[in-house]
């Protein structure tokens, strides 16, 4: 989403789904996982919209949808590619929108070669790094700076994008539109049927429904969640939907958009003000050791000559002022050198692999239960065992805190508690009712919650913990504070007001800092447009700027919906600038008039010479539609009156992503790391840029048709439980609703494998073996692919060994392998075996050491010869070199 | 500071404790009443669309009454019928039936006291038995029953005390005797209404017969008791006649009940199968046997005792059979569904 | 006080069980134990003393008319005490523990019930049950305590899709009828109301908690033609009269006949 549209968040808000004429829910089980937001989908259905659910399983979402499309897990790009092909072949795209608001007319570099030409690879494959060099993907003659993703590449050649680089007739053979047409021409209904197991007629029905419900008068929305992201090609899944929505003109318009459904209550918040290793607040990249030695380098790499990211220095300087206050001065580059720099990939799985190899001493686990929720449980715990110390903050004594005495390998005697040297500290956490603060929900809405009760006993909030940790660190370093290496700690601003009997930090004071203030008088700034790069403003997170405007906690506003319009601006506050529907300039035609009366949202008011509408316009308020930048324009001034995607270097929605992605400018169907079939489209089986961890404690099956593991496994959630179970398996009211780990199988598979409803089954992969109750259900449908029957097995992943209800953990089964762009694991599609009966005590349930002795001779079939012999992964990481030895 | 147990978080466990009236209950775990489903595991949960049920789970709740209630039906019935006999005996002015009368009154007193005890014993909250008399509610046979039961003992006691006296007191005793007979009539038949007035298909379906069956059975019970325990030459013929008519009526009513319930064949199933079927059938055989013994020529004491034993067993087993049939009927969703689909739900009332 | 009740529209239900949990939380009811039933996603099985809302999950090999998903559909329905206009439980209760409130709901007074268990066999829907500890009858209160405070019932409040609608019965009925028409127009011809008034369910005089269903009531474990037992009790009372008369006759006869010999 970031690379396609400019901001890495849902383009719309859930209330707006009620305005849709068609909603495709794919890669999410929205009714089960987002039941409250799902009410708007039901509203849309009641208003006559068609609801389409594309999912390997028939779920509670499918139950209330109009169309259910059973799909083979891991084949969504083929399906969506088929829809793109249908749109293009039948000229069903929204021409005016595509020409003016997308980069379809842009002309791409002459060096670019498509997967059509290279059997599944794009041009630029580098056999040394086993990654792509992306120069050949750029526009002809200019390198646009990506708004998200990897931004440092090609910074030298950047310049504003101009008309001469485009062909508005869309006829130029190297324009994005023609490339797109060629790229998806092979995604025919027949190929889709062979790849996804979806009958041709069903694909056409879905495509037709989408097309019929798009255009001036009608709009359609997509909803997705982790059914799309948790694949080794996850980002490209979303990209495919992004392309469809641009072609159909569904972005920035009411009832349109892509609703990214985020998981945990404030998971959007935790990427905005990130817990991610590679970002600073507000999606400012973390400086990289290799390319960002100085502030000048860093700014050059991240500032875009055109579009909104020209403002980059203002946000960065304000952030540094917030971090280091008076110490941050222009002379010392605003303390740029205080920031740690990235030397490689420190994402979760890399970190755990490093831990398992003894490279880490300590680990904080706060609000996470990796022993249950993360891949390859045995490897996770192996990592924990090699630590010196582990801090766990949670409500319960979760499995991660108890790994040293309650884990499969301990029960089987493979590991002895007395051999584990890790010192575990457990801190009881305060629940959300026991502390004040804000949640940023899936639609970027910041909502304040007030403390209702004091936390019991020793429970404390995260804020309190971190604050006191900081205070103690400062104290600890007190004597050596003036040593240069300790300056970051010395200069860190850490003076927050406290309140109450326990001297807890006033949570609102943090919000104030996030909002930003003028350094001279500490007055809150009105929004990010007030931020300066001269040190006169400080701001914790530029995109949140405005949430404490005029000293009012905007996030605590609770005006009921019956006192305002459906956009409900006065309920809480959303970033950016309280806009609810992003890129909403696109809801009006190039002249600034709504595309239709039915789908009216914002428009240019000729009298007032301003943009006006139901929502806050996502555009420069007084820039008329007729504005065109001059040749000398830089930064914000390059945004023309018809550039709705203001964060993008060219102001357009990117159908083709010339920069910012690791695995190609256009989504291409690759099979999951482990599949039951050969890639029907290309010789290249898997995403060539994927991240792998070839370790003996992380063995992979054959790429396809592994006779030992003939079934597709997929994992998911149930309404009744929450993720790794820390918040539901300890609660009797939830536990009674889903008391045991189970697997969902079709009646056909049940009879093939002798499974009885309610009985036991053992599920096995090369990583582990688990047992589960069997739920035989017609909701699981075997798929027919090329005359073969493909069975899929569904596994919820909520259970483990502690709490009121216990069971085996699905994640013991799953390997480390990840998408190259965002390092998300592939837990939605892998292969395995199922047998009737409980697992035997002697057999290993999980690996605890070297497991696979030899590399599987079939292993290499994953990649074309040129893409084999993979060395280091992306992000310059050396993920695969381990003490365990390369496979 | 109160010392509290704490968990790993050092949280006061009292914080999370459920509180209030609802919370205190200890719940029967699902698996105990789910055993039947567990046995059905392995069958694919594909519903039968033409004759659907919800996984074969019952629609109705089973009667929660335990073994004491059929016993109550029996004891109450026998007591009531005795009192009826007792007050009928007042018609005889010869004094020959005085013994019988006294015995009847005492049987009524003891029986109704026992009934009350059993009934209270079966209550979920015995200490609140008197709440039964908080209201007068004609729609509730159980409430009526409570009033009936509480009117039995006083009238029977008064009757027992004064019936044989002369003068005003005697008249008072006789009136009480008649009253006790009337409440005896009610006591021995209302239990039929009690269970007929329910949602349990087999009971509801046989509602027209149940009070008659229970009344007849009460007569047989009382007759059998007198047959077994007392050798009163003067009264022999009276109790014998009363009992035999009862036995015959019980047998006839049983057959009628089967036919009534069998109007919807599925509803009568518990009378033919399972534990309830066994009890029911054996009861019928017993009753028939005792009837046979009592109508065959000859009146030896032995045979009368044998008839009494069989009659008693028949009556008791009949009550248990009916009770069990109710339980089985409640468990079987199709009993409800088919009864109502056959037009014997509310449709029957039009 | 206008009569209050529920209109549970099962076509809007997403089977999330929020209602079940909200009810347990508000009423502080314990769990029913932890038992995997193998019955689709239903592991609480039925309404009872500790479960006052229960969501049924029906997997059936029959398609919905408005759905394209092969010969299959999955129905959900959140069941609850019907607060019948003629309530079997209330009419049969010998202690007067069960009363009709000012909201026309059927409420068991916990301090009066003596656990006789008669209501249990008199509910034609198998709703009310005795607690297994102190044996008092226990069921949905229609959140009487909340209604008194002008709040809506916990289950309705928690329902994310407004499948459970709470309000004045008159409004609910009108709304429900309009809804059925609307669904018919949309092609869901199977939709119908269950128990919305006396006319549609004469046996109970209509339900204050009624439903919109799309298959036979049996599929949802609801009786097709329920009747409050008291309505039929007349027959039994008559028979009792006959029985009593017969018995009296027999007794009198026995005395007279026995004496003559
Ligand atoms: N009740 C409840 N709600 C939750 C959570 C919870 O644990 N419990 N967790 C929260 C969190 S952290 C998150 S991230 C979200 C996740 O929300 P969702 O993504 O909606 O949840 P999942 O159940 O993980 O996966 C969704 C669906 O993806 C399907 N699927 C699997 N593989 C594929 C595939 O290859 N293609 C397609 N099209 N579909 C596939 C699965 O069958 C499943 O039905 O939910 C949030 N909400
Ligand atoms: N196989 C498979 N695996 C998956 C997924 C999948 O779909 N399939 N989904 C993945 C996804 S999307 C996610 S988000 C992860 C989730 O996995 P985790 O994040 O590891 O699991 P949670 O159970 O959500 O862990 C959150 C913990 O935080 C605690 N907690 C809650 N609030 C607070 C608080 O205020 N303070 C503190 N200190 N603790 C708190 C809870 O008690 C709980 O134990 O699982 C991932 N794993
Ligand atoms: S659990 Fe919370 S975030 Fe999730 S749907 Fe319910 S209310 Fe919304
Ligand atoms: S459904 Fe049953 S418990 Fe509820 S009011 Fe009606 S008869 Fe009473
Ligand atoms: S159990 Fe309680 S509520 Fe039910 S009928 Fe008896 S006294 Fe009334
Ligand atoms: S009305 Fe109240 S008591 Fe009844 S089911 Fe709903 S929440 Fe439970
Ligand atoms: S809360 Fe509403 S949607 Fe959820 S199960 Fe209950 S009735 Fe259905
Ligand atoms: Mo998540």
C-alpha cells in the first residue's frame, strides 16, 4: 500500500464500507476476526452490495457473503491477476481515472524485462547478491523516490517527474499500461483454474461483479488481513489488489479503497510509532550504516525532490528535537549521530536465529508470546534457552515466560530445565482498563481510553515500566554521563509529569510530545504543516501532529454519530490531519467535480477557492485543479492539481512500482516455499527474493509434490480466541467456546485418512508433529486442479500448554521463511501430513537440535538455475550462515 | 491488610472472582450430559434435511425430578384412594366397616404425611417448601396439588379423631371424613394432571388418560395394600371390590394411554423401548396378573396377598415407567417435532 | 411501560458469540465446562442454567437462495428465553416465583423459587433449567436490572451486527415484517418470522423474543408448533373430574355392594 499509494495504511475507514456496491474480502476472515467492523459490511449487504469472500475455507464470513470462492492457499496473485486480465481484455477499466490519477501512462526504462521474457524473473537479477538490482525497473529517464519501502536506492538520479515521460494515450509499447497488459495476458481463466482450483465461471463471475460495480456511479472495496500478508509473496498480494483498485478507479472514493484490517488493538499504532526495527516514528526510515553515514546522506536518500516527501527534513529535525531537546542543534546535525544505525536485518526471525546461535544476551518480550505465536516454536525456545536474561511483561505467565519448565522438548526429556541458564524476569502488566492511553485502530483512528481502575498488585503499564527503565538507566550512567558514548542517554528528554500515588507518568503528556510543540514556548503545534526544519518545532510523530491541537486531546472526542455526518469527524482523531478517507482528491474528476452525485465526497469549491467536502480533503487545501507545476518547482510545489496521491513522487497511484520493492515492480504468481504443485505459470517456482533460513533446525520440504507431505496446511484465528492465547485461554468464558485445539478437514479427506469427527489426528511436518481434535466439515472443500484433488487442512493456532484450556501449537509445524519486503513469515500456506490418532509419546513433537541430516536433492527445484545458490538474504542480512551449518 | 492468595502477577485473585447470585452455581460439566454426543462422534455431522434435528440434541429439558416423585405419585395415590374408601365407608351405618374406616383414615394421614415429606425432599430448596402456599394459582397443578395435599391431613386427622364419636363432634368428624374423601379424590388424580400439564410430548399427548390412569392405579394401590396387610372379614369384600375395579380400570387406562400417546407413533416410543418401555410393559403385566388373580374364583389369603403384591408392583412400576417415559420423551427432539407436525401442537386446540 | 423484547434476525448473525459472553459477564455466570463437541463451532450445546444465550451453528447441505457457494450453507442463530406472552414456566410455577415484569418480560425471583422444577417441564422451548448446586430455576432475566436503569440488555448491546434487536415490541414487530418483505425482495424467499405474534404462534400467544429464520424451526432446535401446556390442561382437568367421579362411584359401590353380600 505504501509503495502503491504513498501511505502504509488502509486507504479508507470501516464505516465507509457501507457505501460500497461490492466488497471483496480476500485474505481475511473479517466476520470472525473483525466482527465489530464487519457490521459495516453487513450494512452494505443490506443496502444491496454484493459481498464476495475468497478463502480456502468456508468461514463465518463466507456464511454471510453472497459469493464464496474456495481458493488454494497461496495462489491469490493468480486469481487477482486473472481479474486484471479480465479488466484489461474487456476494456473495463475506468479510463479517465487511470489516465489522470495513475502511473499507467508512464514510460518505463528500455532495459526493463518482464517475467514474460525471463520465465518468472524480472530484469536485474543479480546472481552474486541473489537479489534484484532495480535500475531497470525505473521510469525512462528519471528515478522516482518511493514513498515507502526501500528508499535509498537510486537517490542520485532523482528528479521531478514530468509530462514528457508519459503517454496519456496509453499506447506506447513501454508505457506501464501496455506492460501491464502483457504481464497479465497469461493469467487466463483456464490458468487461474489450474492454479487456484477455482472454476473458470466463478472467476468470471467475480470479475464481472467487480467491473459492473465500478466506475463513476459505483465503487467497490477490498478487505484483507493476514491471509494475504503471511506469504513469501505477501506484499505483492496486496499490490495486485492495489492495481485492480486503480484500474477500476476505486481509490480515494467513498465505498472504494482497500481496507487493510490490522490485528492487535493498536497494531496500526505500533507501525506508526513503530516497534519495527527499521523505522522511526511516522515512517521515517532508520538510518542505515552502509548508506546513511551522515545527516546529509540520510536526507538525500530519503527526501524526494517531488511530492510530499520533499518535506522530509522538517519531520526529521522535529523528531530529533523531541528526542534530544536543547542538545539537538543545527551545528551537531541535530544529534543525528546519536541514533543507532542499522547494520542488517533485525526482524523477528533473524533475531531469533541469532539468539539460537548465541549472538544475543538479553531479550525483552512485552505483549507478545513468541513461543506460541511465532513460527517454529522449537527454534523460538532454542533461542530463549541461549539468552543470559529474558524479560517478559504480560498479564499471565505465558508459555514464553515458562519455556524453561513447560515445553514439548522439556516434557520429552530432550532438554533439561537444569541445563537452561537463562534468567527470566516476569513483570505483571496492567490491562487497558487499568491505564490511560490511546489505541490507533485499523483505520488510523486514535482513540483515547481512560483508566477505569487502578491496576492490581504490582501490575504496571508499559509506559510506567519504560519510563522508570529510562530513569534508572540515566541514574546508572550518572557518573559517566559525560562520556561521549553516553550522550544519547544524557540528552534524552525524559522529564514527564507524574501523577497519582504511584507516580505514574501522565499519559497525555506523551500525546502532547507526539503532537509536537514550538520549542520556544512549548505550545502545541496545529499540525504537521506547522513543522519546521530549523529546530523551532519538536514533534514526536509528524503524522500524528494535530492530535493535541490547541492543547485539546482530540483523540478523546466522543461525539455520537447521530450528532454528525457519517464520516464522524468529531469522534476521536485520525491521521493524517483527521482525514478518514485517504487520497480523497480522487473522488472528484480532474476538474474537481465529483465523479457522480452518488459517490460525492470532496470537491473544489470555485467560490471559496478551496477544496471542500464531507471529509477533510487529502490535498493542499487551496491548490486548484488547474494548477500545474513549473519546471523549477521542488517539493510540495510539484504536486499538480490532478495529483491525488500527494505522498508519491509523481502524485500518481502506482500500478507499476519502479522503486521500493525487493521482488519486482509487478505482482507475479509464485508458489509458496512449500507447495503441492509446480508453478503453472513460470519456471521459477518461488519468489526469488524470498528470505530463507537454511538451517538444520528449520528444514524445508520439497518445493512441490513432496510425497511425504501431500496436503496443504493453512492457519488462522477463531473469534473465540485471541492470537497466542494469552488473553483468551485464561478466560473461562472464552475457553468454553472453543475448548480444544482442532483441525478442519473435508469429509473426503476424513474418509481418505480414516479420520473421525471428534476424534484425534496427528499433523506432521519436517519441523514437528502435533495432535488435534478432528472437525469434519463440508466447509472444507477439496479442490480440483488438473484432474488432481487437492486437500487443504485448516489449523487454528491459539493453543499451547498453559491456561485453562490447553492443546498443541500449530506454529510448531511452521518454518522460518519470509517475504523479502517486510520480513513477514509464511504461515498461511505450507505442506504437511495428517494421520488418525494421537501422536505417540516417543516421537518428537518438535525439533530441539539438528533435525535434518541432509539437504533434500529436490530442494533446488524452487529456483531457476540462475537464481540458485542463494547467499545472503535481502536487507544485507546473513540470515543463512549459522553455526548449525548451511544445509 | 487481609492476606490474599495471589497469582504470578501478584494480582489479588478476588479481583477476577465472579460474584453475585449467578456466579455461585457449580455447573454440571458439559461432558456429563454430552456423553451421547461423544458416542455419536465419528458420524459426519450432516443433517438430515427432510427430518432435521439439531445434532440430535433435545429441544426440551428433561424433568429434573428424581426417584422420589414417582414414589410420591404412588404414595399420594394410595393415601388418597384410601381416604376415598374411608369416606365411602361412612355410608355404612352398621359399624361393621369402622375398622376399615379407621385404617383408611390412618393410611391417609400417614400416606399424606409421607407424601409431603417426599415432595419436600424432592424440592430443590426444601427450606422453601412453604412458598408453595404463597399463592393460589389454578393454572399450576402443582400449586393446586400443594393446596390439596395440605388439606388432606387436617381433614383426615379430624375425621380419624371424631368420625366414630356421636353428636356434634361425630357430625363434625363425618363432615371431615367426607372432606378427606374429596381431597383424597383430588390427591390421587391430580398427579395425572400435574404431569399432563407439561411440554413433555408423551405426557402431553396422553393427558386425557393420565388422571384416569393415576386414579385407577391409586384405587388398585389402596386395594392391594389392604389385600396384603389386613384381614378384615367385614371389609374384605369392600376393599377387594374397590381394588379389583381399580386394577381393571388401570389396565384399561394403560391400554387407552398407549393408544392415546400412539396417535403420533413416535411419541409413544418410550412406552415400547428402553428402560421406560420395560417398566411400562412389566407394570401392565403385573396389573393384569393381579387382576387375573383377583377375579379368578376362590379367595385364599395367599392368593390375595399375591394379587396385592403384583398390584402394588404394577402400580409402582407404572409410575416409574411413566416418569422414565417422560425423561426419554424430553430427550428425543423428534418426539416434540413429530407431535407438533402431526397437528398435535397448538393446532389441536382449534 | 411499553412491552419490551427481542427481535433476533438470524440472517444478520455472524456467529461471533459476543452475546453469549456478554450475558455471562453481566450476569456473572460460570462456564459450562470445557468440552469439544464436534458439533460445528457450538461447544456450549444448549440454553441452560449457566447459559442464557446460546448460538447455534447449523451446517446444512442446502444452499441459501441469495448465496453462490454450492449446495451448502452455514446458519447461525442466537437463542434465548422467549419471554412468551403465555409462558409455560410462569403459569405452572406453584410458588409465584415467576412473574411478569413491567416490561412484560418473564422473570424468576431468585428469592422465592423453591426449586420444585415444575417450570422445567413446562417450558415448551427447553429454556429454563435448575441450577445444579442449589436447584433454583435460572434463566434469562431480559436483563431486568439493566432495563430498570434504562440500559439495554447486555447481549443486544454486544451484538456487532444488530442481529439482536431490542426495543418496544410494537416497533420490533413492524420492523421485522418490513425486514421479511425486504429479504423476499432480495431473493431470500425462505425468510419468515417465528413467533412474532399470537397469530403466528397461537400456542404461546406470541413470543416477546421472536426470530427471523430461513429454515424449518427444527433446524434451529425450535419446536414447530409450541403450545403453553396450560392451554391443553383443560382436557386433563376434565379427565381428573371423570376419574374422581369414577373413583367415588367405585368406592360407594364397593361399600354398598360389599355390604349386601
Ligand atoms: N477473534 C479474534 N480476532 C482477531 C484476532 C484473534 O486472534 N482473534 N487477531 C487479530 C490479529 S493479530 C490479526 S493480524 C487479525 C487477522 O485477521 P485475519 O487475517 O482475518 O485472520 P486469519 O484467521 O489469520 O486469516 C484469515 C483467513 O485467511 C485465510 N487464508 C489462509 N490462506 C489464505 C490464502 O492463501 N489466500 C486467501 N485468500 N486466504 C487465505 C484463512 O482461511 C482465514 O480464514 O485478526 C485480529 N482479530
Ligand atoms: N500460524 C500462525 N501464526 C501466527 C499468525 C497466523 O495467522 N498463523 N498470525 C500472526 C499474527 S498476525 C500475530 S499479530 C501474532 C500474534 O502473536 P503474539 O503477539 O505473540 O500473541 P498474543 O497472544 O497476541 O500476545 C500478546 C500478549 O500480550 C499480552 N498483553 C496484552 N495487553 C498487554 C499490555 O498492555 N501489556 C503487556 N505487557 N502485555 C499485554 C497478552 O496477555 C498476550 O499474552 O501471531 C502471529 N502468528
Ligand atoms: S475484540 Fe475489540 S477490537 Fe476486536 S472486534 Fe472486538 S471490540 Fe473490536
Ligand atoms: S421460553 Fe420457556 S422459560 Fe422462557 S418465558 Fe417461555 S416458557 Fe418461560
Ligand atoms: S422451580 Fe422455582 S421457578 Fe420453577 S416452578 Fe418451581 S418454584 Fe417456580
Ligand atoms: S437479556 Fe440479559 S440475561 Fe437475557 S440473554 Fe440477554 S444478556 Fe442474558
Ligand atoms: S452477538 Fe450478534 S452476531 Fe454475534 S453471535 Fe450473538 S447474535 Fe450473532
Ligand atoms: Mo496480527
